[in-house]
């Protein structure tokens, strides 16, 4: 299965533990498309989406449109996870380039990938 980076996909996240996002919910694919397409890599990295709009770099706002989302939502950067491609139920669309850039900034912050001080 080939899934582009920035695609919004419906993913079965259960089973979960504790505060992890659960259920069948939209997620944004954040792993590299070359890795996503490779048969030898059965996992992709996703960031779950919530309909509750958050604030701050770890919760960038997503608007309805090409993404297939029906209401303003937020990406939950702090819930980043790898999932098996078989968990994907369908592909909705793609987030806007500005939204993906905000997600990337949140990932840099969350993962400590930015410039060192």
C-alpha cells in the first residue's frame, strides 16, 4: 500500500493503553512515502486527529477541505505512533502544505530535532 506523507487516513487504533487515542479515527501520515511504499516496512508513522481544537505547537489546527475532515480539528503531535498498514481503513485526502509544515514543526519540538542550544 502506498500512502503519501500528509495523507489523512482512517485508522483502527485499538487496542490502546492509558491516555492513548483510541478507536477508529482519522490520522495524518508523517512517515516518508518511500518507506510507506516499501513492502519490507509494514509500519507507517501517524499522528491522530481530534475534533477538539487545541492550542500550542503540539496541536496544530486543521481545517476542512482537501483533507476530507468535516470540521476544524487538531493534530495530536504528542500521540505520534507507528501502526501496521493493515490498520488503515480508508484514505480521506491530504492536509494543506501549511498544515503539514505546522505538523513538522510540532514533530521537531516533540522529538527534539530542532537546533541545539
